[in-house]
C-alpha cells in the first residue's frame, strides 16, 4: 500500500485549499451582488416616476 498515505496527505491539503478558495469566492460574489443592488437603487432614485423608468428601459 505504497500510495495510500500519499493520497491521504493530498486529500487533506486539497480540502484546506478548497475551503480557502470557497471563502474568497463567497466574499467576491457577495460584494458584487451588493454593488449591483446599490447601482440599481441609485438608478431608481434618479428616475423619480415609474413612467420615466419605463421610457428609459424601452430606449435601451
């Protein structure tokens, strides 16, 4: 069983690396989502009435 302990070591290292990568991905996706939400809210604030918003949406 020469490769058994080698695989166990790789598996442990990969688990740690995957956990770090997952945390980074989560932070990036949450910050992107909040940025999009703020941008959309600002667009709604600049368009004071729903009618203006509909016209600007159609113009695009």
